[in-house]
């Protein structure tokens, strides 16, 4: 069963729209994006990482929910990436 107080990660979080929804639902929402400008814009509201996906995977942090909204089509090997996440 999904516990809403547990951490959630939005990969490719962009301007943070889904992070806002997750936070309102009670998740401890974190985000990742490769755009320094977007990260700077939302870093006052959310815990966010400006990093590529591979370096984030290497941190080996655990999340109860991970979202990749409109991200997989930009990944060279999506099957491998999903297994690593």
C-alpha cells in the first residue's frame, strides 16, 4: 500500500506542476531536471536536483513513488533506465 507521507520523485519535473500536486496529496515530493533555470525557479518551493538521470540513479535513494511524465521518449535506452530506477 502506498503511504502518502513517503518520498516521491518526479523525474523531469520541469516547472514543478506535478510536484505541487504530489505535495498537496501529502507526499514528500522531490524533483529532478536537467535545466538549471527551471531548478532555480522551483528550488525555493521543493527539494530538487539539477542532474542527469544517471547521476541521480547512482545516489541510490529510495522512493515510494517515481514519475516520469513525458520523459521516456527522451531517453536513449528506456528499458535499461527503468530497470535501474
